[in-house]
C-alpha cells in the first residue's frame, strides 16, 4: 500500500507535467494580442494619414474632378457599418465668373475598409441635384484632373438638368431625371449608364441605357457614346398646327461629335389641326447627331400614312443669321395619293380630289414660338397623273366644264382630271401657285393664285383652251353672252382661249368664266405641261 507521501509526490509530478502547456497557451494569446494591438495601432496611423473621408480630402477630390470651386454647408463622417461621409448643401462653381453649374442638397459617400487602401468607393448617392448647362456656343473650358478613384455606382435619381438658352427672352430647357445610375466610374474607362427622364419638348418620357467613354482628353468630341432608347407619350400638340402622341425607339453609336442614330416612330393619331383628320403615321429614320452642339442631320426619314410614302433628308442645325436651330428638309413622294395629302388639310369627310401624285419640295421651319404652319416655308413642284373629284358637287361642275368643252351633253361627261401640275410656295399658311396646269377631256387650263391652308379659301385665275366654241361651255344667260363673244375668239388657233377662275373653298370650289378679263394671249400647249 502506498504511503501518503508517495501520493503527494505523484500529484506534484502531474502538475509539473501540465504547467508547460498552460504557459504556452498564455504566451500564444499574449503574442496574438500584441500583434492585434500593433495592427490596430498601425491601422489607426494609416487611417490618420490616408483616411479619404475627411472634409478637406473629399472637397479637394470633388474640386479636382470637376475643375471647379466646391463649397459645403455641412459635413458628417461615418465609420460603421461602412466608412464614408455625408455632405449637405454642396455647390460647384466654375470659371472666372464662378457661375454655379451644380447644386446638391445631399451627397452620401459609402466606402469600405479595404477600399481605403485601393482607392475604391462602393456607392455615391446624390439627392436633390440641379445641374445648369450654359448655352451652346459659350464654350466654358474645363480642365479635369486625372483620378485613381474607382466608384462602383453613382445614383443621381431625382436630379434636374437645365440647359440655358442663348436668347435671354427664352426660358431654359429643363429635364427632370426620374432614375439615373452610373456604374464602373473610373477615369479614362467606359462607364455604363441608365437614365429615365421627362423630355420637355415635345413633352414625353425617355428611357436610355448604354455606355460612354472613356473621356478623350484634349478632344472630347471623340469620346465614344452608344446605347438604346425609347420615347413614349410625346405630345406633338406643343408645336401648334399639328397634334398626336408619338412613340419612338432606336439605337445610337459613335463619338460625341458624330453619333449615328436609327430607329422608328409611331403616331397612331397624327393630324393637322386645320383639317382635323387623324391618320396613322409611321416613320423609319437614319440620322447622325453632333452631341457637342446638338445639331442633327437626317440622312433618310421615310414617313408612311395610308397609301402614301414621303421621304425626307436634311438637317436641324444652327444656321448663320438665325437664332436657334433651323430645320431644313428636302421632301419627295413618288406614286403617292393626292387624297392622302389633301385629306390632312381639309375638313370634309373625304378629300375633294383623288389620284396618284408626285411631289418634290424644299421645306424650312424657322425657330420660334409660332405655330407649325406659321413657321413652315415650302417651295416645290407637284404632279398628278390623273385624278377624280370625290365631291359630287365639285365633280358636277367639272363634268359640265368638260362636256361643254367637248361639245357634248353635260349629262354624259368624262370625269377624269388629268395632268395636274404646278409650282407652289407656302408661307404663313398661304400657298402661292404658279404655272398650275391641268386638263379635263376637251380642255386645258393654266392658272395662278393662292390657297389658304388654314381657312381653305381658293383664289385662282387663268386661261382655259377648249376644243369647241365658247358658247358651248355653259348654258342660260352666260351662253347668250358667250355667243356674242364668239367672234372675238373666232380666229384663235388650236381651240379658243377664255379667262376662267376657281373661287370659294377647297371643299366647295366655284368654277366660272372671268368675263371681266380678256385673259392672257398665251395658253398651255398640250403635252408640254
């Protein structure tokens, strides 16, 4: 049996045996704690030296990035759960005159502790931003500083962008931004953007997404720019004289100074206010835009409604001697329908005349606040191979004229109007016609005069050459008077020439003889219209 002394000795030996292990653990914890303390102290020192979210550092970075003077009304640093800061009342001013071009109610910067060393920011939230863009042509110069900071995302939803007008009497153009997101923001690298905003003119909603950059220093016009867009609920009524709700979609690609744009538009309820008839207008367009000044050049715009297609090319650009942008278009239609074109401008249920028409014209729209028809200037030529008058009353008058010219009974006429051609100049809603020629079976006419596209009044005068005696072109008292006039025209070659007029309105024109006039001594030669 063991003695008590032996037992005590065994226990002491066991304690001595376990003591090194306990001491070792304590040493490990002490070393770990010391290293942690050093890391914390070192991190504190590094943060004190490199901490990017001080007011001075943040304001300096913003000033260099925007080439402006930046002031803030309030500043609050944040540390947890993520490092960053919150700025209030931020203003950016640029140039010698220190004009304010950006104002922000609240700017929140959210970073990460690892991002402090890598100069990486996770997110910037911009609230209540208002951006002022000076007039095109004022050319404020910006000298942006290179930055190594990378921002994963910038959210500027709710911002407003305002483009100042070069004319002091005109209001600026304001775009209200519903959603705005920029991702992958880094100097000289492409960034992705997504925008939804209200377009002021014509009013409607635009959504656009794509990529821009990197910024080409020294030649910003070469900065790449691309994306896709939609334009919905655009109200064309703001232009005055026309109406309809437009929807469009398309894509664009290129550099800022030359952006190729293509797409389609759809206006299911387009109308000219003076006529009031709605048509479904569809277009396909191919154009390019100078994003540095807003000038637009139309390579081809193909517009279709009913059975007619009109092709346009031209520009919407600044022109010497004009304030604002001048719209300059060349219009052409081949094998279109006269009833489609006239139907836009007349109030009658049906166009007063139908037939196949060709059109070649040059149109300009002056900038300004006038209505669409007041701003429109158009010069061109047109031709109708053959046409019918759709109004029974109008056709009846033409039938009688044709029958009399042929010496036939007016109850059995040929009803076709042929070779309607002429030149037209349209300004301030009034069309001035020259060399207006047309034929009905047995007669050719050459006329000149005016037509008002707003109130539809017609005032045309000219000569008609008929294939029989003048007295047979009408009946009653006029016939008796014309019989008395026969001797005066008896010696004319190739039919007799009489002065005629077309008065009244386009819906109800009045055909008649200008008995108070002798008419011109020249008449159109058939086949040379």
